[in-house]
C-alpha cells in the first residue's frame, strides 16, 4: 500500500511541476513577444527577462520536455528581419 501512496505522491508532484513549467513557458512567450515588438519598432530591448524565465524552466526536472535555449538580442533581430 505504501508503494501505491508513493506513486500517487510522485504523480501529484510531477503534475505540480508541469503546471509550474507551463506557467513559466507562457510568461517566456509573452516576454519574447514584447522583445519582438520593440525590435520591430526599432526601440531598445533586452532578453534578460526571457532568459531569467528560461533558466527557471530549465531547473525544473521534467524529462518529458526539452531544455529551452537562452535567447540573444541577435536571435530576436534575426527573427524580426525574417518577417
């Protein structure tokens, strides 16, 4: 019976971590969109907030999702130029 309880506890913990990961992923996408918009307007922007969230995401130990790459200013500029 204790194995069953341990498995339930593990599953609940994994679900909690996954929900946290999804919330961070949404925030990361928001920051990326903000950087892209500023770049389109020719205004200065930073990728610091994006990478702060990215690093938090990568610290969550979920083997089912790949690690996210840190974003550079050049990456944002290249993306905007490709539009």
